[in-house]
C-alpha cells in the first residue's frame, strides 16, 4: 500500500506551476523586511535584510540593503518592506490525510482507497503551507500515506511543509486507534489490519517496532479514549502501566520520541510517569498532572482548534456525529481551553498544535486566537508555534528562528502579530527553503 501511495503522490508532479517542486540550487535571494521578528520571544528588530543562499539563511542585517551593497549583485530581491516578516510557523499536531469527521469519516474509512487519501494529503499539505505553516508533525494516519508524502517533500519531488511523521498511531484493542469501532463484528478482519493495536507489554513492544520499521520519526499512542472513538467507552485511561512503559522503553531504544493522545487525568498521569515527550489535548488536568509536567519537562499541546471543527460540522449537520460521539463532542466544547489557562501561569512548556484534520486544514492559525483567549500573550503563542514547536519536533537546528544556517522558511503579514495575532490568519507571502510558495500581495486578498 505504501508503494501505491508513493506512486500516486509522484503522479501529482503534473500539478500546475506554483506547487511543483523547484530545486533549491545555489541561487542567492535578498529579502527586505519592513519589520523582522527573527527570534520569537525577543523584540522585533525593525527594518532588516535577510540574505539567503542555497535555501538557508546566510546573514541578517539591519536596514534595507540593496543586492549589490550586500555583495550579491546577481541576487533576486524580494521586497517585503511594507510587511512584517517572521519565521515559518510550525504545527505540532496535524493529520494531513483527511479533514472529514463524525459519520463522514467513518464512511471514508471504508470508501476511500489509500491512493485517494494520498491525493487528499497532498492537497491538505498545500493548504497548510499556504497558511504559513512550513513544518508540521503528522500524528497518525493509515496506509503510510503521509510517510510517503514526507519522503516526496524531503526529496524535492513535491512542495509541501516539512513533515515529521508518526506513521500509524498505537492504542489498545477498542482504544482510540481501533479502526473497527462502530462497524459490524465481521468487518473487523478487514479493517483491523494495521498492526497498531496492542494488548500487553510484548504486543506493545512489537507495535512500536513495526512503526520504527516503516521509518517513522516518532511514536504516537493513545492512553485514553477519544472524542471521535466510535463507542461510548469514555475518555479515561484505556491502557495499563506495563503497556505504556513498554511502549516508551521500546521507542527509546530507537531514539524516538513519544506523543500521547490523552483526555482524562488518569491517562495523562500514566503517560507522564512512563516518561513521554508530549501530551496532546490534555483536556482535563489536575495539580498532580501539572506537577508531573513541570517535573518531567514534557510538552503540552493544547489542540484548541478541534472545537472549531466540531461546531462547524454540527452547524452544517446536527446529525454529523453518532449519539455516543456527540455526547463527548459536547463535553469537549464546554471544557476545552481550561487546561491551557491552568498550565500557562505554572510555566509548563507549551507547543502549538491544532489537530487539523478534526478542524479544517489551512485554518491552522485560528489556534492563535484561542491560545490568547485562554491565557497566553501573543508573544507566548508565537514562541509556541516557532521556537518551542521546533524543539519538540527535533528541528531546532533547522527551523523556529531566522538565524544563519537555518532553513529560509519565512512568512509575511500586514500588521503586528505581537499586537493582534489574528493577522496570522491572513498570511500573504510564504517562502520555504528560499523558494516562494505563495505571494498574494495586492491580489485582492483581505489584509
Ligand atoms: Zn490528533
């Protein structure tokens, strides 16, 4: 199946100009920025010039320097003197293969061929990059769709955000990653074919190794039920301590980080005690959870945008979710955001992550508004989506700031995102690896 998906992604090379990959080459680009936030968390440095060579930042200078004065008379000049320029954004939690939900996603499970999912993943990757997100962490899909896309992007065969990929997520049988939930019993043999369900430590070690064998960058697991799990089994712990420990220990053998889907406090504690790297959602947290975050240095990834996805689907169709799922969706809408408000004053490390797939791809920046609503300053939210997310994804040497040696991944907006984060919803210019992917300045796009 993986090979199949890769072939389909390669077929997308016939896409229109603008989304076809260009070689990075040896060319030099000089970007003149009106304002430059080169290192989020520190003050913006005002009018600046960024010199880019071979897709990486060569130097950053004060003021607007002409190409010849910069020592590169042949350089291409990008005039962003009326824009606010900042590093490409990073979303630590996406699912590029889909953004259907509820009953529609259940149908998709049995209707879509992996090859069709691969096309969808490519389209969603373009939406994500157009929104200014130049790196993402893909936390779970099936059939190796996004793994193949990751490799195609890395090889320069197609344009997309840089992808850090978890392959297929792991849970226990009847857990959040059990594809067969909500289908007839006799369909289990057909649907449960991803080797991602494990019961008992030995099976969990094998499940991790199978993902490692596929070439994943990290391991994603679920220690609790999920809102979208198609049974009414709650959102508490659904994994035993020996299973969680076996997963983390095995991932460590191969130098892989572990990201954990968890809603209830018991599943959060189980994961943090097992030594995981990030808690996704963490919808309910108590004092003990927060103390464990601080003690272990694990990251919290809020995924507040999920609520937007739920509300939009229900508005479009009140029956978008089955009754068992709808009860959990309503609860999640009520309480999401409370955990972020709790952890921010306590100094817990927060990385930006939307769970796009539950919410719509390309709307990732909506998360900034919600992060500020629940207690972060605009600067903290921007740090979460750049410096912090880069650290969580293991990309600190590559992304998160615009410093010499890093990838020339940058975006431009009108207005100051440190005063109003909603300007990040209207990214008018996106450059990845020194190549312009999107430039809609003056194209009638609302500013
Ligand atoms: Zn997710």
